C-alpha cells in the first residue's frame, strides 16, 4: 500500500535505490576524521574534484542538487543550483546528502505526473558534460554517481 503524498511505481523504486545508495555512502564517510578528509588521495588527478576525500564529498553533495535542478528545469521550473559548499566535518556532508535527497524526493511529491521516459531528443535533459538524459536516466545516473564515489572513497580508506 502506498502512502499518501509519496511517489509510487517506477519513481518510488528509483528513489528507494537512490536513498539506499546515499545511506551506504553515509556509512562509509560517517567515521571519517578531518585528517582523513583532507588527505590527498590522487595527487596527479586532472580532476580537481577527486584530489582528496573532501573534494569528492564537495563534488557529490553539489551533484545531488544539480541532478534535481536538471529535473526541475526539464519540467518547466526555472531553478538554479545552490552554492557549492565545502565543509571540514563528515557530519556536515551527511546532512547535505540528506537534504539533497529530500529535495529530490519533494520534486516528485509536488509533481507526481513527471514523465520518466522521453524518446524525443528535444525533450531530453542536456547535461553540461554533453550527455542527454530523460528523467529516469538522470536519476539512474545520480544513483550510480553515488556508488562510484563510494567505491572510490572505500579504496582510498584502505590505502590509509
């Protein structure tokens, strides 16, 4: 049985998986010390978002809002991405992850008839990195993004 004001069907399934990925990510970063967060893990990386765990966390928490804003803009809302925030403590990133997920979920509560699939290329979301997605693909990308960076942080922590 579905709860009132909660998404159902495919949207609920995607949001459940997104929440699961975020919860698993939180379990990995929750015990981080400030020292671990600041430690350089990929000094030769050409990607400034992957040099330390802190830069990864800043990137991931900004991305959660970016994906949500892409979805909002695709349904005709005019929303800007929130400011990108850098923190010293894992707890602040955890809070931002939770707020970002709640923000995303609220989009689907407020707009329950969002069309997940778009076959027409003119109705696709044009991401700044050159890919085109429909809403379903954007959510799938958001889930995998969390999983990839969780794995990256786990590997870095094993090196410590």
